[in-house]
C-alpha cells in the first residue's frame, strides 16, 4: 500500500493521463473478449452447419477486433511509458532535493557508490515496477474478471470447475513472493556494492598503484560480482519457475 500511495502522489498531477491509461486497459480487456465470441459464432453457426451466408461479415469483425486490440495496446504502452518517465523525473528531483538536505554524517557513513546506485539504478527499477509489474497486474486482473464473467455466462458449471485451480495459484504465488523479494533485494544491494567499489578504486587509483593494491582490488571486485551473480541466478530461477507452475 505504501508503494501504491507513492505512485499516486507522483501521478496525481497527471490524472488525465491516468484516466486514459485506465480506459485503455478496460477497452483492451473488453475487445479481447469479442474475438472468442466471434469465433464461437463462426464455428457453431457457419462452419459446423456448412453455412457461408454472413461468414464474411463475422470474419471482417474479427479482423477489426484484432486490429483494435493491437491499437489499444499501443496507446496503453505509450501512455504508461510517458507517465512512468515523467514520474521518474519527479522522483529523481525529489530524491536529490532530499539528499541535499541530509547531514554530512550520512555521507561519511554511507559509501558514495551505494548512494549513487539508489539515485540511478534503484529509481529505474521503480520505473520498471510501475510500467511492467503494477500496470501488468492491474491489466491482468481486469482481463481475468472479464474472462470469468464470460465463462459464467457461457457455462456456470465449467466456470466453477476452473475456479478450483485458484487456491493452488494463490499458494504458489505466496510461496514464491518472499523468495523473489529476498533475491531482488540482494541484487540491489550487490549493485550498490559494485558502484561503491568502482568509485573508490577509480578515485584512488594513484594510491592503489602506489601501494601495489591492484591485486586486492581485483579480488574484491570479483567477490562482489560473485555475490551479484548468485543473487541474480536465484532471482532468475524463481522468475523462470513461477510462470510455468502457475
């Protein structure tokens, strides 16, 4: 909820764009339901009984629905990217303003590379979360609601059978959620360590070479990258397993 509240604060000044985005999600979900209903009519009322009359019009409507879905998808993707990039700009400005007001002791305690990572790659990760994850989840929920409504209309009994899979999906999602979150946090931490190490070594290259510390610097960098690789592998493994299992 805190994350959603933060997104709303950033997007509130651009509420017309948010309304357009919501409208495209609803329209896209509705148009996607048109295609299977048209196919059902084509098969049951024409192909099965061998009647060609009216088949061309249904085929044309199917093509138009297909094109409309892709068109709405384009608008949705573009508007989401536009809103996300504008929100990220505001977030970066607010973050920089906040950091300018921090006490000097903060910068003494925290490596500069880690702070830079929070202002760059972490902010970009927030943007990806908005444009891909949150928007995708909302779109899928709307689509799922429409699909379930259509299933109930077509066959309540089969819809009930399909719902029996819901507890399994919820269980699998809860199982992976904490593990994926832990792995992603470790990835972000290792990115910060990488930036910190790079900045310290590059800024102090003369000192490193003067004391013959190149070998230790290389070894430390390899250790950090090994940790990053392990965390990234775990994240990729959970992400790769989640969709097939669901």
